């Protein structure tokens, strides 16, 4: 019966391989957490020392690729048939992609990262005005256009090949132009298994970070010591909330949690904005955005060959390479989720919406929290924020606002709720995606499989925290290591996806359509009626251009033969269109 179930409801090679390897990892962490932590750190050191350049070049290459794609004629191609329409309104779409794409990390790092760059910059003098400016620049760089470009490459590739070419919604489908029928053999299965592992470990990093911050909030509010044991209990408890949302389905569960969390996060940000240095924050936002736009070309290829302050290589490994690995490991999860909720949108809408809307919101969020904290530390170098840990920094900032203690307590409670809901939306969305990755691309997986992957995600996060503590490293280092290691093979797959998508788009056929033949009477009337230039209210040049005999228009439509067996006449038949 089990064999029959697996054949009917999963992709057995992907599901069995992924589940077996994930369970083996969990058992290793349970039996010998110190050994797991030591091996992971050794692999992480080798990757950052040897292949760090690959993360830098690939992340920047993805950004250049998606911008060119958005501005090209292919931007008018729809993610779906030519007559398809979006399934979700703009507000719901934005809420889901934002909470799934960033989530916990924005709350965790919005205060602590700028402070860290200010007190220990890779270049320049620590604590100087230049360090303050650069601290927000580096933070914007890590949370700006590059992460979303990574998500877009995978999400756009999946959406195009699944909804326009009729292939299953699985990462291997995006490599069809390169692998052809081998996407249904071991090369395709290997790509899907790598995507599963990237998703599991990328999510585990986020869930571990969320547990640390919720534990810190409980310590502030109730005096509970923020131990690894408490964080593991929090992971299990919040995973249960995520499972409830997941079992309700995408529309009823994830969508409602995403919208609710968006409003809670907005309320928290407005609280800090209005009770913090409001006018200075507005000035800082403009300065931060200007600095980011000006410096992004040089930052995108920065590897600190001169050594910076002597520890620039370690700084880049701990920050930039960690972030690029984290975003890459998240890309199967976020990309597939974005593809599923973006049916019916054009490539230009998809890229512009994912690239600019959430990035703009992130910049506002980071400025409100980051610059509020920087102002306090610049005014007092011995301020508690200067030495606060990453998980407690936001609570220390709230405690410094000039409001009553009851409002500070309520704001801290709201912060805990926001992190919990970010945790839940990330977990339930990720579980849904992992199940789709292991069942061959079915967008409506069975509840038993969703439950299995949701529980396994939480267990992996708990194991990583325990392994970090057992190896003598801090838990955050263990989570960062998992993200960097998982991102390496997926980064190579993403490069192949970009090549495959480019190849497929070149096969789209554009037809030049001329306007209908004008009536001879119209031409005769125009030739016998003299109108002085500008008499009809238009310039003479515009009158000449409007002559139907002199004008030619190009209409971008994607033509196919009526006999190709495809229901939609507006797209090229794909390799999966003849599937039963």
C-alpha cells in the first residue's frame, strides 16, 4: 500500500531520496551534534575561502539578467496563456511575496546589522560619520535588489515553463532547453533534490533566527532565560501554528496570515517612526537611497582585495556571502511560491513588482529601525545598543523610545507577534513548496505529505541550533553555515536556469502586423483637402506621421499554427503540451 501511495501521490525518486537524506541528517544531529557542527564549519570555511567569488559574480549577474529581461521585448510575454489574467489582486500578491521573501530576517537584522557595521566596518574608522553612512549602505546592499533578483530567476523560470509551456511545476522543468527529456531522468531528479535541500536548510535558518528572537522577547517581557532548550520548544510550538495554517490551504491559511502580518509589521514600524526621530528618519531615507543607487555598481563586485581594515575577508564571509547563500537556498521556496501566485502576469509586471515594491518597503523598514538605533549609538558610544546581541537589539531600541513603559511593553509584545507570524508564514509556505517539489509539481498536494515536511522543517531547525551549541559555536553561526553550504549547488543550478530561460524565450515568435488597408476614399479626401500645418491642433510633423499610408505598427503577438494542438493560440507549444 505504501508503494502504491508513493507512486500515485509523489515523485518517488525525489521524495524518497529527499526524505531519507533529511532524516539521516537529523539522526546525525541527534546522535553527535558536536561532530555535525564541526564538519559543517569546515565545509563552510572551504567554500568561503575558495568559492566566495562565485557568490559575488552570480548574484550580480542575476540582477543584470532580470533587468535586461524586464526592459526587453520579452517583458510582454505572459506567465501563462496570452489571455490569462492574474489570480490575486495587487495588495494580496504583494503581501504574500513580501512576507514569504524576507519575513523574519528583516525584524532580526533591522537594528543589529547597521550597528554591527558601524562598530566594526570592513573599511574606514569605526564609529565615524562615514561608518554610519556605510553601515546603512551595506545593509541596503544585503537586503535590496540582489536578493529579489535571485528569487526572480527561479520563480520566472518555473512560471514560464509550467504555465506557458505546459511542463510540471518543478525546478527541473526550467532546465528543459538544456536537458531535454533527461529532466525526467536522474539529472532532473538531482536538480529537484537539491532544491528540496536548499529549501529545507534555508527555512531552517530563518526558523532558528525567529526562535532566537522570540526567546529574547520572552526574556524581556517575562524574564525567561533565552536558552537553546527554550528556542527548541518555541520552534515546535510555532511549527504547530504553521501546520494549522498549512492545512487550511493557500487561500484561507497563508493568504490570511500574510495579510494580518503585513498590518502588524506596519503598525510596529509606524510606532517607531512617530515616536522616534521622525524628521531625521525622512532625511536619512533619502540619503540612504541616494547612496545605495550611487554605490551599488562598485559594491556588487567588491571582494576587498586590499584587505580593508585587516578583517574585511572575514566580514564579507560573515555578512555578504552568508546573505547570498541564504537567498540562494531560499530561492526554490520563494521562487516556486512566487510562480504559483503570479499566474497571468507579464514578465515585465513580475520582475518590476518583485524587484521594486518589496525592496522599497524594505528600505523604509531598515531606515526606520536602523537609523533610529544609529542616532542613539552616535550620540552615546557606550549606549546599550552598541553591545546588544542581534536577537535583543530591537527590544533595546523600543525601550529607549520616549514613551510610557506600558507602550514599550505593548510594542515588545507586538514584535513577538510579528516574528511568530513571520515564522508561521515562512514555515507553511515552505512546507507547501517542499511538498510540491517532491510530488512532481502537483500544486494541490495531500495533507499527509504537507504535515510530514512541516514537522521535518522544524526538527532540522532545532537540530542546527543544538549542533551549534554542542560544537562550542554560537547558534547563529551554525545557521549561517547551513545557509552558505546549501546555497553553493543551487547557485550553479540557478545559472543553468537563466541560460535555459534565455534559450526558450528566443524561440518565442513575434509577428509584425500591418494596419488594415485604408479606404481609397479616405486617401482621396486627404489629398484634395488642404489643411495648413497646425490647423487641426497638431504639429505638422505629427500630422505627417498620422497618415495611414506612411505609418507602420508592430504588434507583439506570439503566433502559433492553428493545428499545433494547443488551446491557447497565443503561445508556442511546449514540450509538455502533448502530455496526457
